[in-house]
């Protein structure tokens, strides 16, 4: 039983193999879609936003120490204070519960409170408040 493949079948098979290899390489390197790098600690770790004007937070003074302890970390600004700082700079918005995270600005990693703001029950802005200084370092 002899199968007749015709003349030039080797060239056709080589062409099919080359096309399959090209598709696999293109899929592996995927030059048509951007890739993000995440290290798992926070979805905001890889952000490199443009510098935003830094504004001073309202001064909160009391007789006790103003530091807040969260797990193994000690912060000067609490989540409640970060929420009030974000709201004071953005009147007319409501704030959700702040989350702890990091942001990279000018090749420096800063630990921040991430305060999501909404207007008319729709997510609108995210404010990043430095946990040590209480300054707003970025708004997206």
C-alpha cells in the first residue's frame, strides 16, 4: 500500500511547520499586547503616575501620640484620618474604606492609604495619602 503525496510535498510540509512555529513564537512573546508586572503584594505596585501637586493636609492635633499601629507597621496617619484628608481636598465626593498599599513615584516606593472616592454612587477617583506625612501624593 503506497500513498502518493505528489511532487513537492516536502516543501508544503516544511511551510506548514514554519507557519506553526511562527504562530507559537508570536503567541509566546505577544508583541501586540502590553504586559504588566505584578509581584502580588498590591495591584498598585507597578504604577508610575505623573507627579501631582502635593497639598498639605489639615493639621490634626491632640494630646496623645498620633501614630497608628497596623500589624507589624506603625503609621502616623490612620485610615480614618486618610479618609478625612482625601474628602477635605475633594468636596462633593464620598469615600469608601481606605486600603493599604504602595505606589512608586520618581523611582521611590511610598507606603500609602488608597482612598477610593465616588460621586453619585459611581467610582470616580482614587486618592493616595502618604501614611507617614498625611500628604496626598497622587490622585487618579
